[in-house]
């Protein structure tokens, strides 16, 4: 047993030391995946055995924002659609949101350039130091995770003090989405993290996972995905594909949004499957600031005698560091609520 553990640690370290991520393994031409990436029965994540619904008539809502600023009755219809999507799915896509498809494509291309450039250039950004604002890494919690994800990440923390595009890797410096972070008006979040993910093609996709079942910790995540697919949401006891729609943004709610709405809105579990066909890119903007000390609780206007607060006031940092939320335990949010009531 001891030697198994020791082998595992040295395997992890050897992988980490390449600073070439999962993409490096694929480039080296592996045909079977290393043990550290195998999702075996010990490490299986919850809901993995649940069916995938492939009924083309059911999908997360696709909401059209066209003309909402010009037509107030249309605008209120769209608000209703968003409200229902948040209550039922915790996930939706928006189209005609005003960001040209060419800008989204340009962003994806820049991220592809970053991950597919010479490894020596990319390695300069390799780090697992949490305090670094811009870092490239594979599996941030490499040494503590039960099993690894088949993906590499370039993360950028963007906030008021982010002013120097020169700090960005050259490959994606032209990306308008990265150069002009406009988070000034968001108030409660003030800072966001952009998680640029590269999911290389996988020779044994059935044994690996791009990102295991989880829910996002913050308020809202807005995601650009390329046309490969693989993202799925868990809804009414089944998995549903979030089919790529050209030019669309995928929006999903995090734990904090479920908390402040006192469970009215849903923070849904989701995952990304690996595939054999081709590398996948996604760019997620995570609206949260984990160092913020502001406390958030259920919104007062939503509360009444019959709808008492289910959660205590809590900071984003508390959410981020909460172990059951981190582990994506089934009833992680319930635990939070019970802990406060018994305390
Ligand atoms: C995430 C996530 C989905 C994707 O990073 O939290 O869910 O498609 N990403 O990459
Ligand atoms: Ni997520």
C-alpha cells in the first residue's frame, strides 16, 4: 500500500515537473492514459452513473436578448424567461447579447494559440501559486485531488488593479475580452477570474473526465465554449448536453446565488466529458472575489414568515474554503444551513 502511495506521488511529481500539462502527454503520443487520470470506482464522482438524456426536444433554455433595450414588453418577457431558467435549470444560454461572434472566436483562437505554442514559452507561466494573478497549470490541486482531470488551465484574475495587458501571455494579448475587463459596475463582485480551459483529445475518454461533477462557488459564471461539446448539466436526475450554439454565451449560477435567493434560484451540478475527437476550449468568467470580506445572506425582500432565511450570512471566502462545498457533497448547502442553526 505504502509503495502504491509513493508511486502515485512520484508519478504526480513527474507529471508536474514536465510543466507541459495534459497536452504534453498527448503530444508525446500516449495511447493509454496514466493511472493518475483514471476515474476508477474508488474515485467515481456522484451522479456519474445517472443516465444521459439525449431527447433533442429538451435542453437548457436559449434566451434571445435581441431588442430588449428597445421594446419594454419584450424585455419583461425575457426577464421572465431568465427567472424561470434560474429556477428550473440554474443554466441557460444567451444569444444576440451584443458581443460579436468574431470577438468570441478571437478569444477562443487566442487561448488555442497559448496552449498550442512551444512548450518552452508556455512553461514560463506554469505555477500552482494561488497568489499569482496569471498562471498556467494543470490540476491546481494536483497533490490533494483523488484523481486528475483531463485538462490544462490558464487562469487570470481580473479586477480594478489589473491594468497591464503586457502581463498577459503574448499568444492571447490581442483578445479584446481579456484586455478590457469591465467589472466596475458589478459592485458585489469587483473582481473576477477568467478560467481558460484546454481539454486535449483523450485516447481513452471513457476512463477520464474533463472536469468532474461540481457546482461553481461564486455568483454567476459566463462561459464561451467552442464547437466541440462535452459540457453537461445535471437536471431532474439526468444529464443533459449543453450543445454548443455559435455566438452564444452559457450562463450558470453558483452556490452564492442559490444562497442569496434562499433556494429560489438553483446552482446546478455540471461536468465536462473527455472525448477522442479533438481538443476543446472554454473560457469561463467567474464572478466572485474570494478575498472579499463582505457578508452575504438571503435577500431580505424574499423572506417572510413562511419563507424564513435558510442560510446564515457568509463571505465568498467562507464558501470557497468550505470543505463540503469543495468536495461537492450532495447536500453541501444544506449542511451550511444546519451548521448555523445548531451553532
Ligand atoms: C468550470 C466549468 C465548464 C467548461 O470551470 O467550473 O464548469 O465547459 N467549466 O469548461
Ligand atoms: Ni463549473
